[in-house]
């Protein structure tokens, strides 16, 4: 398929005028101007003229689409009471294929084409087998008793061949976090699963207090669920110090110590910041300046609709500009594309429109003559995208769906 558009804006690159993109077998084969296209590309019978600007699809590096039906839960004022509230709501209103479909539609409308999804092992996987999104799915292993934790790990392992049916999905069993998983199973997964793992780390003040003081609401919550185990280290990240490695995605990182930063910086990990759920929980300020000082890449995520007001990455980018006015639009766009790709271990495949990369694109219609600056302003102002493609397939029918 040949796509002609008015402009193309890649992160950290100059605006390209009148690009022509040749797509074959889900990947970008050539990006050129008309006269420079190969004769093979020119002969492609399927050609589209898009009257607007193309961007690479955005990357939502952390979500739980299975909670897309649990919107507008009021915050009970404490992190552990919120977890209890979610557990009750989940058992009362279990997730379904329809819930995931809603999550897919809202994600695509908001510009996401690749997602880092934390998946509860009691959720139905069927919706993902036909997912329009590209996804890294982390089968969440948790449990404070070894028997349950190990059982859930086995369930996660059994899902590997199921998710393999969709070539757009990379599935890995992954610890939900350090505090929610019994230590032996946690260390076993770190040893056996060499792919990227994604863990909630240093998310809440309650978790911080649990590791630092071995007391507080998280300690009580954990003890009540049958674990008397007290953590040795002063943080979740330090608990993994001997096993720390580069391909661990640090989800949240709101309460990081200097030693945690040292470990993250020296191993080249990416931190995912979710500004909408961060505001919901009223966490302490995200340490963005420290990440910049240390050149630690920050990717962006929505988290779930049970704590975030939106699944739109356009909304997430806008809130970054509001919260951190000193950031340029280009820096925020880079977080939502290149850093997301790095965070999900998909660099060179998604997050930029390049030859050999996946044909995951979003677009906005425009008749204006755009420049470097206005091309990004247009994206940051957009309520939703006008056109979306994942793996070379146009998915616009999701954009017209009313919320399910
Ligand atoms: Zn999460």
C-alpha cells in the first residue's frame, strides 16, 4: 500500500513535506518522494491520498485495559483501601471481552497504537487474540503465599501459547510488584524470564513506608493476607539489587531514593510516568528533574480508568505540558513515542516512522500549511485522531464507535 500525505512528523526530526510511504506485510518499506520511489513501490495497486499530517502511533507504556469499566471510583483516601475497593469491584463486575473492546477503542481514538498492558490472570484473553493494538502484555503474577504465587505463575506460563496466536502480541509472565509477590516466586520469575518484565515500583507512600519502616497500612494489608515476611531492603528496587537488570520497566517510580536512581541510571532502565493516575492518588511530585539530570528516559502511560480520567495518550501529553511547563512539546512527544518504544523494548520497531519499522501510524486532517512548531501544536490540541493504522491495517472503524 502506498500512502501519500501532506506532512510527516517524526520525533526529534524535521517536518517532512509531501511524504510517500510504501507499506508491505505490516512494515514500512520505503519513505520517499514520488520520483525517488522504487518501481516496485510505484506499481503497488493500493494507493491512498491522506489530506493531512502523519505521526508515528503513540505508545501507552502502562495500562490495565481490563479495568476500563470501573470508571469514576472515588478515592477512599488511602492507597490500601483503594486496592480493597478495586478487588471488591473486580469480583462484583468481572472483566469481559466487551471491557477490553472499550479499552481498544478509547486507546486508538487517543492515538495509541502500542500498549504495555498489565493483565490479570483471571481475565479472559480472547479479546486480545484479535486486538487492533500492538501490545506487550505482562501476565501479572502476584500472591503473598508461595502456593498461590506459584500457581499463578504456572497459569501465566500456560497462556504463552494462547497469546502467541496474535503476532502483534508479546506476552510474558511478570511480577505485579515486589511487595505483592512472595519472594521465592519473584526471584524465580526474574531468573527464568529473560524478556522485558514490568513492575509497579516505588508507586505509593504506603509502599515506601512498608519498606523503610516495616510498618503502616501496607504492612498491615500484607500481614492480613497471610505474609509475616518483612522485607530486608529499604525499597522495592533495593530488594532486587542483586538481580537488577536493564530490561526491567520501572512503572511509576514516584518515591525513588538516590540509590534507586543510581541502579536505574547505571542499567539504562526506563521509568513510566502516568500523570493522570498520579494526580488521582495525589502522590508526591514526580521526580522529573532528577530523571533529566541523570538522562533516564521517561515513557508515558495512562494506567487504568479506575484511577485515570482517560485512556487517551493525547490527554496524557497535554497533562504533561500542564504539569511541567518547562518541557517542550517535542520532549513530551519523544516520551510518548521513542521513550515508550525503548521502555517496551521495541526500539526501531515502533515509535517512529522508519524503513523496516512497523506500519503503526496516526494522522490528523489539515488543510493548513504546517511547520515544525504547528505540526506538534496540532497534535497536542487534537481531541482524537482522524485516522489510525496498526501493522499496515487501517483501524478507523474504532474511531467512529461511541463508547461501549
Ligand atoms: Zn498499574
